[in-house]
C-alpha cells in the first residue's frame, strides 16, 4: 500500500532542486576527472533530471496547478543564468556542473542552445496542457514528453556507441555540420510505440491503430530533421498536434 505524505510544495521543489544539483555536479566530475564523454554525462543528466521529479512526486501529495507549473518552467529557464561565463568562472562548483553538459562540438553555443530549447519547449507544453485539459485529454499530455525524454535520451548514447549510418543535421546560429545516426533515431521510434501501447486504455481501437501507425513515424522524422540541440519544442508540437487529431477519430 502506497502512503502519500502531505508536504508543502516548497519542500518538494527544494528536494527536487537538491537532487538535480547533485546529479549535475556528479556527472560534471565524471567529465572533468574521469574523461567520460560529455555525450554520455549529458544524457545521464537528461534521464535523471527527467525521472527524479516523477519519482519524487510519487512519494508526496500536493496539488499541482497551471500557475505553479508555469512558475517552475520560468525557474527552469532562469537557472541557466548561473551558468553564464562570469559566474561559472568564479564559482568552481558551478563550472563543474556546466562541464556535465558542455559538449566540445557545441561551443560557443552550448548555453544559448540549451536555454532557448528549454524555453521553447515550455512555450509548447504550457498552452498545449491547457488545450488538452479543455478537451478532457489531459491524461495524454505526458505522451510527447515521455517519447522525447526517453527516446531522445537514448538516441545520442546509442548513436555514439553503435551508430554506423550517419546523416547530417543543421544547427541554429552556425554553419557547422552535425551528425545523427539511424540507430539513434530508431530509439525514438521504438520508444514511441512502447509509450503509446502503455497508454492504450485511453484510445479506442481505431485511435490506437492510427496512433501506432502515425505517431512513431512522425516523432522519428521530427527528431531527425530538428536543429541540433533544439529538437524538444518540435517534437512536443508535432506530438501534441498529431495526438489531438487522432483523438477526434
């Protein structure tokens, strides 16, 4: 039997923040002192920073609201101010945290790309959450987030380790060429299928069939053609729009 503990939202957020700081600092140490590829430490961050809020939330009972989520989104973007060069060069602890996601190939755009991608992602999630709630589809709002969080989280390390079939992608603000792999993109496709099957009780048979035929392909193509380090807002938008269309069948 699961026991939920009533705690203030501020305590949940503080616990969440402490866990996230610990994760980034630990993976930053791996990158700086153990020469672990940032491609891996960045995705360790991606997974843990994605899962920790979910896992912590299972142990607490507190009311979530649109404005509270909006505040969390604002703070999630604002925190990147602490990674700016004048601050991180003066505080070694923050510099180590920054090292956990500062891929050499992304410099000097690392912070710009991750900040703008995070902001754009929330600018899609927030209105879509309201839109889905209005049409009684709120239980489905996690589907694009899970596909991105798990599928895209696996795509880079799988591509780095096993990728043999590469293709070029572009990035914002630069003419530099970047590469993804078909093996990495396959992670998005497989994850999409699994997530949709997990949510199958929310679909009727026709909707489920169309969702399995359309969403994995759309999400994989979207991830493949999105700008380097800027795929989340496009994946969220395509995921939500395709979901909504399917639910009208």
